[in-house]
């Protein structure tokens, strides 16, 4: 059996909260590799998220689909970061969102049962998850301010300050949707705003 490369996952965990050798070994042992094709739905709205993902390659998005078929892109995930429908994963309630790959992707995944077992056994892993979730909530609060208080140009500039590389890895139509503007206005901003 070949071993999987968990070095980027190890580094990501250690940036959040250090784990000792036993904790890290048990944490890394439960992840399994999963490849995914471009435009593959990993989680459907209405289903319960059973996996937490760690992205090794590729780009994914989390989006909402309203009753009229309009999409609202909520977030992107790409290497090296965690992904999935986090609220459904931790609450084990049906998701309101879709999680799909935008490009062919290579990921590691961990089941909800595995995280429950690890959280019960290791207080340091529970702390690492809590710190990580606090960072996610903080980012979401910042994003809510941008959505409600910023102009289109201010949202565009904030995105580029936060993730300047995103223009090269995410198709522009999804970035426009994420910023709440049509693709034409996004293109105008892209041509007008100095990056």
C-alpha cells in the first residue's frame, strides 16, 4: 500500500495549533485520498456533508441555488486549505449548499465519525478545530461587511488585497458571481482598476 503525502496538511495544522507526535499521527492517519473531475458535485444541497476535505490540487466552490435557479457563490477552496460544507459536516444536518470542483482536483478527506472520535480523544485536536473555526467565522464576518457596505469596486479591491492570486486560478464568471456583479461589470473593473 502506498503512503499518501500529508506534508501540506501537517503544515496547515501546525499553523493553526501545534499537535504532539501522537496527536498528529492519529490525525493524519484518518485522511484518505480522493480525486475529482472538473465540475463534479461533491456535496448536493439537501444531503448531509459526511467529509471534511483538505485540498492538495484544484479549485472548488461552495454555492447556493435559489428557487429560480440563480447561483450565489459563497466561497472558494484551493490548495493548501480545508474545504467542504463545514456547517453541515459539524452539525450533521442537511446542507443548504452545493460543493463542486471547478477544476480537476486532488484532495484528502476525513469522515465525520473520525473527527468525532479524535475530538473526544484529544483536547489539542479539539482546540485546533476550535481555533480554525474561529478563523472561518472571522473571515465570514468580514465578508458580510463587504457584501453589505462596500461598493462593487471596493469589494473587488478587497478581494485582490486578500487573495491577489485568485484572478489566475478561478474563472472570472465565478469571481463576478462571488462579488455579486455581472460578468460585464467585473470585466470593466478588471480593465480599470490597477492591480
